[in-house]
C-alpha cells in the first residue's frame, strides 16, 4: 500500500510542477500519469528482482 501512495504522491508533485511551469493542464495530467505509472513499475521491478 505504501508503494501505491508513493506513486500517487510523486505523480501529483510532477503534475503540479509541470502545471506551475507551463500552465498547460493536459500536459500536467499526462506528466502526472506517466510519473505515477513509472513509479509503480519501477517499484514492482525492484520487488520482483529481489525475490
């Protein structure tokens, strides 16, 4: 469960920073989704490799 929340947190921060720098809401949403998914996949890969 912490990995899920970490992905959401990092996605939200990435999207917020992108929106703050560009004022483009669509780009911010895409950035947030990509950052969230990559965080989840990265953590899952580390867990999978560790087993």
